[in-house]
C-alpha cells in the first residue's frame, strides 16, 4: 500500500512539474489555434502563414540545436511577417539564455550574410538563422532587447505609465508581436516602442513640453533596462 501511495505521489509531482513547462511546438500550436491570431479572412493566406510560422519557428530553432519538442520553463518569441514585402523576422529565446534569430529579410542579409546559416526546408523554403549571445543581443538588437526585458522582467505596466505621461509621448510603429511563456500560460504583447528612436533624447516634437519630456526620460530610465540620454543631440 505504501508503495502505491509513493508511486501516486511521484506521478502527481511530475504531472504538476510538467504543467509548468512547455515545448516550443506546444506554444506554437497554442498561438496558431487562436481564432484571432490572423487578421486575414482569406483561408488560403491563413494556411500559408500557419505553415510559415511552423517552419520558421520550429525548424529554425532546430537548426540551432534547440529541440522544439523539449519542454522548457521559459519561452520568448518576437516575430512577424512584413505584410508589404512578405519577409519574416523572428527571435526565439529559451530559458533566458539560448537566443535564436530567424530571418528572410533581404536587408539583414545584404548587411551581414556571412554570420547566418542557410536552412532549406523540404518544400524549398529557404531562410537563415543565427545564434546570439545575450551581450550581442543587447548591443546589436537594442529594440528587441528592450522589449524582451520589459516583458520578462514584468515591467510592461510600468512602461505603459511612461507612455501615458502626455499625448505627445513618443510611440513607435512596431509591426512585430511578442509572446511569452513562464509557467502560467502564454501571454501576448504588442509594445509600441523602438529604443533606437529615443536613446539619444527626444527631438522633433514641438508640442511635447520640456517638463513632460524630462518626466518621460526619467520614467524610462527608472525601468533600469537601457537608458535614455537626458540631453538631445
């Protein structure tokens, strides 16, 4: 009887423990099963995009030795298709350490094609991947790093208060969306911010008063992620 109770206890422990983890494949399926995930009513377009996300996220991660079927404690995704030009950009971060970039962007490849690995899917879809260190991610992809830290450090609400300081507070047009799993279900975000737009101060907003500008800069800097220079150049 004691052995049976012990066995049940072990099973319950691992069951509860596994619920706090998720595989990249499970997260991808969870996102794509959301009826509101795609804004297109055209079923053919939706099918193409669904297959695209599956290939880029799962095969892209696998090409950099990240197992899409292994369960992880934390999974972060920032990605999106460029609607007008049809290319994909994605960042996947596993357990806050393994950083995978996936792209078909001609602009990125034109600037630095040698650092990417070419991946060819069986249906002839070609894309490129690159593994990043956290330091490179911070220094080279400051916009993506800033959004990643806002989400994973649970500072999104504090950031939104910064944006609410004034109607003229800078807000960037950002086409990517962000998704984060940390043991409590998948959350999605759309953050209207490019750190590169504000890092050297705030210029070109004649109606954004100096006191509000100062308050905004102080608010962002208190987030303690990446600082804004207090003096505009």
